[in-house]
């Protein structure tokens, strides 16, 4: 398990844009499971939407991407690769994104990602988001690890 303090040592993101609270399972180079507790205190709900708060799909995608970045960095550590501290992960593409159910304040948003392909500094991830074991969003994410 990786808590939010450790996540902040891995990712450059900070409040209000750090979108994972905890990693609950990780198998380097294969899978990761992480979550975010969505609360009414999220700044995004001030405008999306007053009187009908819905967590934006783009934020779900970003949360999945952040979980994928943790997987990539931890995989580098596991492989004994030096220089992970000097790297950052950039999106290359988001394919086949689907949003199946709205996410609301009070939901625990669980991200489950699996590696489809990893070659060099390119990662392709099958990414899914769940609330109460119900699929709420999915996408295929492609990212590249580059020097800062």
C-alpha cells in the first residue's frame, strides 16, 4: 500500500490536482489499483455543477493517468533503473474513452489499470474506474516517460 505522502514523493501533482489518495495494490510492470475519495469539498464542484454536482470525466481520466504514472515510476524502481527522479510522464493519447455512470460526492472512485504494452519509455494502459464495483469510466491511455 502507498499512502498520499508517498504518492507525493513519486508524482509532481499537488492539491487541488493530486487525484489519487492511496494505492492499494501494485504489481510493477503489470497492474495497479488506487482510489480517490470524492468529496463535496472538491473545488471543481463550485462550477460543475452547482445544485447538481457531477465529478468531471476529464478528472477521472487524469486520476487514471496519475495512477499509471505511479505504476511506471514504481516499475522503474523495481527494474533498478536510475534517474526516475529526473523523469516526468506525459500523455500521448487517450483512446476509446467511455463514461458509463456519473460520479458524485461521497463516491469512492477506484482506478484499476493494467499494462497492455511497455516498450522503452512508452506505456500503453488499459484503464478502468469503478464506484461500488460498477464500471463508471474506461479508456486506453498511452504515455511517454521523458526527462524533466
